[in-house]
C-alpha cells in the first residue's frame, strides 16, 4: 500500500546544492523529468523535494496544481513534497483531500498539518475505512496529538457490526500519542462501562487506557471497580493495570507467572519499583530449567529493585554455561547498587571468556562504586539477539581443522547423495523421504541427523537402524559432533531481530533413545563449525565472534589470524 511507512522507500541522499535549481521556478520545472515511475522515492526525487520545501508557503500553490498533473509520477512527487512543507492553510485542504481520495499515499501528513476539525475528521474516517497501522495516516494522526485523540478514541465506541481491525488501529494511534491522549480516558472508561455496547468495544477501550500509559495512574480506582462490576473485562483491566505500571498490577501478574512466566516476568520488570512485592516469587525463577526464564528473572529483580536477591544474583555470576545469565545478573546487581557484589563482579571482569560480559561487569562496578552511567544494551529484548559491540568472527584461526571419518559423519557440503540415501533408506512404508538432513552423525545403532532451514525451522532427529525416528528437538541444527565422549549439536537461528545460538548435549535417555538438553550458550547463531586438531571444536557465529569449546566444556574466544 502507498500509505505504508517503509524505511526503504526513501533513500538517504546528500543535500541539494543551491546551484542545482537556483529558483523555485527552476526546481518546479524539474518535476516531470526527475519524477520516476519506479516504486518509492528515489535519491534525486528526495533531493528535489527538499529543495522545494525550503521555499515553504511560496511553493504550495504550484505543488497543489501538480497534484492534478496527468503524470502519476509527478503527482506522487508533489504529494511527497507537500507531506513535510510549511505553509499549508485551510484553503488548501479540499485539494489535499481530493488527492488522498485519488490514492495519494504521501498526502495524509500534509492534511494533518492543516489541523482543522475537518482535516481531523477526514483522517479519522480514512483510518476507519482502511484500518492499517504504521501508515502515513496513523503517522498523521499521531502528529496531531491531543487535537485528534478524542476523534480517534470515538472509533472504539460500537454497539454492533464492529470491526476489530478498526479497534486495533485506533488503539495503536492512542498508544503512540501516550500522555497526549490522556484527556480521552474518561470517555474510554464510559465506553468500557456501557453495557449497551459490544464487549469487543468495551475491551478495546479498556486496553486503550493502558496503551496511554502512566498518565492513567489516577484512574486506577475506577479500573479496579470496573473489574469487580464486569468480570468479562477482568483480563483487559489486568493488562491495563500492568501497562500503567501500578502496584495494583502485581497480584494478577503473579497469577500469570504460573501460566505464562516469560510474559509475566517482562511485565513485572516494566513495573519498576512498583513490582517490588513480587520479588520472593520472581527469585525462584533464577534456578528454573528454562534458560530464558532465568534471564527474565534476573532482569526483573534488578528492575523492581529487589535487594534481597543480591546473594542469588551473585551466585548467577558463577554460571559456566549461560553467559547471558551472567550478563543479566551483572546488570541487575548494578541496578541494585550492590556494593557487596563488587568483588564478585571483579572476578567476572577479569576471567569471563566472553568480552561483552567482561565489559558489562566493568560498567556495573563503575556504576555501583561511583555512579557512572551503566552501559547496557539499547535493545530492551537483548536476550534474544547478539549484544551490541560483540566481537566479529574469524576468517582464519591458527588451529588446524581435524578431519572427521567419512563413514561416521555426513555433511551436505560434501555428501549430499549419501544424506539423500540415508533419508530414503529410513522412510517407512508409504512415507516420503521427508527432509533430507543437512548433517548426520553415526552412532552405534543408527544416526543422529539435523536440518537447518533458517526462519522455516529445523529438527534434530535420532534415526535408529530399522526403527521409527525420534524427534529430539525442533531446532535448526547446523552441525553435530562427537566432542570427547559427549555428543553435541550446534543449533540456533538468526532471523529478523532474533539471533541466538546454543550447544545441545545429546545423551542416552535410558529407554533406548536419546534426550537433549541445553549445554552451553553460544554468542549468537552458528554460521559454520568444525573440529580442530587436539579434540576441541570451533563455532563461528553470526555477529557474535568465533568460540572454541574443549572436551571439558570450557569456552574461549578464538584468536583470529
């Protein structure tokens, strides 16, 4: 859609030099030749638009005329120029609205800059008729702030034949306005409490109050009363209390902790000091079997300021398997201003194998000791990605690669035919061959095989000789090694904002099959891996560096050549 705000639509370009079009008329004369028929706005178009925008109100009448051009590409460039120009007035609104009705995707912010009630009504109707988010229309309404908030909120009032897409779009705009939409809260409470309206309308209005955020704090008593009066709204009220960040959200989040602990821990962390009373329950998750929950607990304990967790967090600094837990514990101790933990943090700073962990320990010490700014990841969901400033992977390392026996190890780069034959030989009657493995390791009574399809997923499978296969893990499996006496799978995924890598330990399960458990966290998703002479293995990760793992499970960064 033309309204989508796609970063790739406008290319970064240098500023236009004055001599490229020394007058407004000269700039406008270039529109037919500069405007392209390709998608988006090109570099030359963007530069020309900026040159014309410098003329402000003087350029508006001519640009309005260009909206009627017989060339679509000229109309588009004119709309793009008007989008961010100064000097638009109410008398220009009819032409701008006509251009929008004719499909101009860039023009909504220009309509917003007029700012009259008629302009706001037009944009709100546009959102109602085409309820998409992250568009020029939503951007235009967000820019209007409090002036448009009431009209947007009224989209949530509906008694029948309601469109939940409209509700989602309206909630999105209000969430972007934040405190600028605070004046709509009484209206939203009225909608939520009106039993003549559709329940979906009432739920959306309740959630919108949470989307507005902490400025809704004074309305918490009304929300609690609403939850009591209308049990069907309890879930929405609980979510809203959490989004507001009030202490009254703690009881419902503790209930959520037993059902969806990952979500509950994230929401508790957002409460900050208002979540302090959840500390005794949160601290138990530092020892959870799920590694992501351990990290979530450490993050939450630091955010809610739960000082009694300091001993447990210091213990987490000693973890040899999950560097991200150590990282999270160091950040938490820093937020707790734990002077008693400085020595433990010094141990991490001086001896941990991964540089970003050493860096965060150093920053934590400085923060606790002197109040220096705490160096922490920009991405609040850093536990699902690589850390900013991570080492780069090696192109070459000094340790020679070891050769694995061809009759025990198959890899797609060299043995595609053998892997296909393995897939065919192990299919059951009437079955297709299924996925052809990308890697396979021979074991005493069959094969361990792995597939890696990136964002489409992968599997780690035990295929016994003459028996039914056993799916050990639904994980992308880049390689499988015999590391000393243990079998280790190299797994992980780098996709969109996610970038995680893990070494999986594969052991006998005592029932004739195998079981898998997380063994060592990698810096990031694996790109390549191989055995080294001497028995260790090397894993080159995506944006996380190259790591060597020895047979005892010790990790160290590779020395790059």
